[in-house]
């Protein structure tokens, strides 16, 4: 014999609540992973990584704010506009990253004492490189019509206006790819998109806005 109607309704609400929480948790894995697939495809062009990262920021922001549930298509659709705005910046950033990487590898193999401070300088520049470009993708994703000048200023403010924000962005950029290593293709699918998602949440806090609950 079934229980009282009120008890059954309470049980149904609790079951529905747990199901909703579980589905919501799966979204936070599935949607960034789909955006990550599109990001990997776009990164075949090497210098396309920065516009692709901004497109990821836009697709994930639209999912958070507008409930847009096609992040793979969203990244591909947003990419051309970000490429036109960011391709020069992307070329310069790629060249800088390549030089820093080559210098770091070279200095790491040198026995001379002078190599140690030079290597520290290279690592320091890399430590600033990561949060700035992550912040740039975040602000460009949040304000797609802002333009490069606005994006640069907002990215500098987000990344370096607060030591805690800068360290959080750096930690997200470095640690999340490492933490996703146990997952199959985790660093490729989630190693860039989850830091962007974390950056979007951080930007909400910094600007006093929040994604609406869905």
C-alpha cells in the first residue's frame, strides 16, 4: 500500500532534486568537454589557439547565461569573429611562447651559475603569460563586441588587479591540466576549458555579476 500523498510528493521532490543535481554535474563535464573538442580542432592552425580560447569563453558564457546547450557549435561559430580581432595578438603571443620555451630548455641544461637567474626570469614571464591570456579569453568571451583594446585592459585588471585573482588564474591554468591527467584525453578536452570556466566565475565575482540560475 502506498504512503500518504504528501509523503509521496516529498519523496518525488527529493528524487527530482537529486536527479537535477546529478544532471547539472554532468553538464559541467560534458559541455566543457564538447567545447574542448572544438578547441583542439581549431588549434591545428597553431597560432589559432588564442582566438579559439576566446571562442571557448564565449560558448561557455552563453551556456551559463543563456542556457545555450551546443558548446561545440558555439565555439566554431564564434571563432571567425575572434580570429579577425585577435590574430595579430595570437601570432605575437605564439612567437613569445616559443622563444620562452626554447630559452627555458636551453638554460635548464646549462651548468653555469648565471643560467639560474636567467631561467628564473623566463619562468616568471611564463607565470605572467598564463593568467593574462586566460583572462583575455574570459573577458573576450564575456564581452564579444568589446574590441581588443577593451579586452586587453580588462584582462590586465582581471589578472593583475588583485594578487589573489592572478594566483587563482595561474593555479587553474597549471593545476587543472595536471588533475585531469587520469581521465582519457582529459588534458586535451578539459585542461583548457575548465580553467576558462573558472575564470568566468572569477570574473563574475570581480565585477559583482553572476550567471543566472537555470
